[in-house]
């Protein structure tokens, strides 16, 4: 049809960051003229659009080393027309931060987003949730941070959510991903409860200490799981 197509995200970014050869499915896309975008694009999207408009798209763009500062970046608002196509139209997602300080060998996060934790401001997150609630009645979120408990802004974000729930009667609830040691962080569990956390993904991976060591997940101790 003569339409320019770009594909990015964690499938292509993770594969291209973690293995030396271009996988067959990604190479097949490139052979068909699809442009592959590796990494985050907040600071390079304008370049991609300009190349598309002028017919100068490259087969591959690598932006993994161009990690954007997220603190004041706008958060996409939920599109009501789009959400009506899903079973639950009150759901939304926000990446409150990106990156992870740990060294798990299997992880695409550290290979695509890096070890440095980059975060959004608590005020921006609260405003996005407030706007989504008022305009679309979205009140359930998945915070997509790979490890929310290591987000340096976690307490400020929880405090902002608590204020929304207790002062503005915005009944926001959410699920998050954390590591097994998060319970040791003072006030983390209690504030998560007050902020509206109802579900948690916990990165355990294995009960076998040798397997944890082999995968570079040395921060986990199987004895702590109980």
C-alpha cells in the first residue's frame, strides 16, 4: 500500500540489545521495508517523523544510549474511544519510572532502559490520574515500572495518591511490580495500601539459590521468601 511502517518496543529493543545477531523475525521485517526503532523515543520522535515525511527513513534506528529525562515529560491521557474497545474501560497504565539498579542477566529493562533510575514527578502523575478520572472515569492503573519500590519518588507518588483518595475522593487503585525486599523499606507497604495498591507482581524467579546466582539475581535470597 506504500505506507511507511515503524516498529519499536521491548520485543525489538530487547532482542537487539541482548543478542549479537538480528533475529530472523526482525530481519524479515527489515527486508520488507519496515523501519525498526530500538530504544526510547521521547527526545528523538521529531527526527523519526521528519525522516518519514521526507521519505528518508532508515532501516534501523538505535536510541538505546539516548535515555530521556522523564521528570517533566507529558503523560499520555487515556482515549475514551479506544478504551471502549476493551472489556474494562476504566483501566490505564503509567510508567512512573524506567530503569533498574539490579543486574539480572535475563532482564530486558537494564539492557534497554539502563541501570539509572529515571522518574516522573509525583505531581505530574497525580495530575494525569486526576484528568483521566474527571474526563474518562479511569480509576484502575498498572504502574509499569519494572521495580516500583526502587523508584526514588515512590513515597512522593504514594503521598500524592493518598491525597487523591482521601482529600479529593478519587478512588484510584493500582497494581505494581516490586522486588522481594520491598517490605524492608520503611513505610512502603503501609503507604502502598493507603495509596490504593490491590495487586503486586513480585520478582522471585526461583527457589534455588544456585539458579538465582547463575542469573545474576544476587539481591534475592530464597530464605527471605518465607
